[in-house]
C-alpha cells in the first residue's frame, strides 16, 4: 500500500488534520443547535409583546419571571400568562414534535417525502375531528370529544400500515404506499360526511383542518409536553440505528441492526408524537417536511444531531409563522397552518432549485 | 475451518434459489463464487450474513451456528461489502466508516472508535475524502469506503457482493489488490461473488462455480475454469489460456441451446 511508504510524521499530521476537520464539523452542528435555541427565545420574546395589549420585550420577560413565583394579577400579567405564553409554548411544542416526527419518518423510510401528512396521520386526525364536530359522535365523550377522536383516528393509518407488514415485509416502499392509500381513504371519508353536514359544521371542520394555535391553553400543553418528554428521548436513542439504516437495508442488517423491528418501533413513536400534537392544534402542514430538509442542508444527515436541530428549528419556524399569522391582517388572526404552507411552499421550491445535487 | 456452509437451501416464494449448497472456507482464504445471472451467488452471500435466512441447512462460524448468534454478535465477525451505495440523505465518508463501529459501541462514539476510523481511512488511502459526501465519490472510491467500513467492524470474514461490477479496469485492479493484501495481512477469510472470470482466476485461491442454485464445480482456478465447465454452465464457447499459471478466459461465442445440460 502506498500509505505505508509515507513517513510516520506525515501520517500523524494527516490524521490530526482529519480529526480537527471532524471536530469542526461537529462544532458546526452544535452551533446550529444553540443558534436555533437562541432564535426561539428571541422570537418568543417578540411574539409575546404583540397583540391588542401593548407590552414591551423587557416587560414580558419580567412578567414571565415574576409569574413563576406568584399568580397573575394585573391585566398585562393575565394577557401574557394566560393568553400569549400558552400559545407560544404550544407553538414550540408543536414545532419540535412535528419536525422530529418528520425527521424520523424520512429516516426510517429513506424517503424525502415522508411526513405526518404523507403517512395519513393528518388526514386520519381530520376525519376523527370531522366526525366529532359534525355528528357529535366519537370514541371519547365530553369536552375532549374532538381532541380524543382526532388522536385515535390519527393513529389508525399507522396501525394499518404496521398491520400490513405482518403479511408483507416492512419495506419503505410498502409503508409509504400504504400511508398514501390511507390518506386518500380518510380524505374521501371526510368529504363524504361534510357533504351531508350543516354549513356551520363544515366551516368548523375546515378551520380545524388548517391547523392553528388559537385553542392553546395550559390544559393542552401538559399532555403534549408529556408525550414530547417520552417520545423524543426514545427517538434520540434510536438515532444511531436510523443512521445505519440510511446506508440501505442490507448494509444495516450486516451491521447488526434489526431493521424491521427498528422501522416499526420508530414509526409507532413518531406517529404517537405527531398524533398527540395534531389532535390539539389541527393539521399544521409543512413543518414536518421542510424543517428536517433545511437542517440536513446545513448540518448533514447524522440523526444524533439532526433530531435536536430540526426540532428546535421547526419550533422557531412555527413561531415565526404564527407571529406573522397574528399580525399580518390584525386584528384578524389567521390560522397558522395557512402561513406555514404559504411560507414553506415557496421556501421549499427555492431550496430545491438551489441544491447542487440530487440530494441535499 | 473458519466457515462451513452445510446443505443450505433457500427459496424466494417457493422458487428454489439455493439447493443443497455446501462450502468450507479456511482461514486467510479468498474464495471466488462465479456463475451466470440468477445462479444464486448473491443469495449465498446474503445467507451467510443472515441478511436472508435459509429455510434449510446450517452455517457454522468457528463451529457455532450463526442462527444462534445475535445480529450484533454476528456483525462483529462478518463484514459485508455491498456493490454500490444506496445512501439517500447526506453522509460524510467519515461518518459512513464510523457506522462500522455500530456493533461495538453504545450511543456515543469514543476516541477509540474515531482512531479506528482514521486508521482504516489511512489504510485505504482515502483520508483526503474524509469530509466529503459519500454520494460525491466515484464507484471505485465508494468501494474503498465500504472496505474501510467493513474493516472497522473488525470482522474475521469478509463478504463481497460483485465488488468490481461498477469499476473501470484500473479501479478493478486497485480494489482487488487492496482486498487481497488485507486478507493476507489481517488473516481474514473472504468470499466474493464475482462476474469477471479472469479477475476471479487471478485473485481467488479457490473458486466455486454455481449453476441454478447448485455448486457445479469447486476447486482451484485451473480445475474449475475449464472450457467444458464454461460451456456447460454459461453456454459459451471459450478458449482458456495459461497466463503465469492462472487460467485466462477468452469467450468466443454463445453455444446454441439445444439440450444443453448446463441450463435445465
């Protein structure tokens, strides 16, 4: 081999150089994660000042700080603590959850188009909500009828997909095609019940499906954050195996990864995550698809870094979108789902045009 | 014997692909598996690495049945080198080679793993590509990355699936020389499925010729790569010349297929 003829010192410096480059690459990934985190704090601070009741950025931070120790008293405190903060926190949770669910779905299915939408989760949730709104019927009764129904129906596509893999191998192609089939079935079912419904109910269904943070409250944040706290660490733990699966099923198997089990486990966790969020906010589109791709362009495909990066970046993106939704034609507040799609669509097109190769 | 394949049978949806295959592989031996398309070469390689699970028969590694091993355990002993990449999302060469440490590490990669990766990059002379994306490299460079990845697994047996089919002649020789040297120096055993009979003749210690899922002939290159065998298995009339003690095959023309017992 030619390298063995090189002098020892030559090899040493070369190694040190690669090591330094590698460390620098990791440093860049960490920097991106930290920047996204700072960005979230800044946008959240700005977002909390906006609204019908004028409050400055410094005031907001001091109100939030004081509110940690005592109950909200003044009008400003109530506006921040009871209205704006829940909305912001819900935005952050939804952004983190949807982006991470999208990242992992793309990873295990090795497909850049995989997202909570293409796998039928959003349309399942939409049907569940429509059923509850129009017929007032559902699996869960009472105040949480819409949320509970949306959540349960959101999980049906995933369980159908996984059920199919008992009869056919759990290949990415099978799973994606099955997901798209579920998407169409649930969309058709939703259209059908809308066709026979009262106009008011149809309007409510349409609004629900666009997705908004308007229903955010402390009661909603608690369950969503519990789901996040359980699912995200589990997905992080699987990140190495998902990295290896990126090299192809055969290579992954030869490296000791049980690909079919990993694929199904990750699919269930990511679906739970997406379903929990969508059932509270409605189907906020594009975050789960765009955030992972944008992060891959900057920091590469290593899921150990990509999961936190796209989660935080997705949260920042959703907060920006919601801030625009609240201010662009104030006092009318648009549903955030409209803005994410309007913002995400052209942005995504631009990225596709700009990329150098067939992949990021 | 390092590896023993005993009476292995495999079928895809009841179409038999491997029938009663028996192979023995010694230490530091390079075994070439040749045969026409669909003869079962790749299937055999995949069965040995449990990528496919044979319906019948046993595969013994150091006298232990691989069916009783956990996937991670097998991955520490057998390294698989694919033909080409199917990476869709970006991955640097460094990270690709680091994947070879998966069977050995937990969640975090340590200095030792990084050191192993650097060592292999240097061994294969691909340090300059370390931070490049794997998809940007040529077929020959990718093969070297896959060899490096397989070696960081620290395996005893290497499996090569058509290692030269995407390469130009210079890279074919380069990659095969590297493999041959590694098998010698690291005392590994290797099985390669290969189409090119002349490369097989030149680099394999022993050759197995397969036809329709069965072993048609086995032995050293001279005894396997005969005009008669090639005619019966491939349906090709060929001239076999002696090239420094190794057979050199010049294919001449396909034989007309009437009652050819090579392709039942």
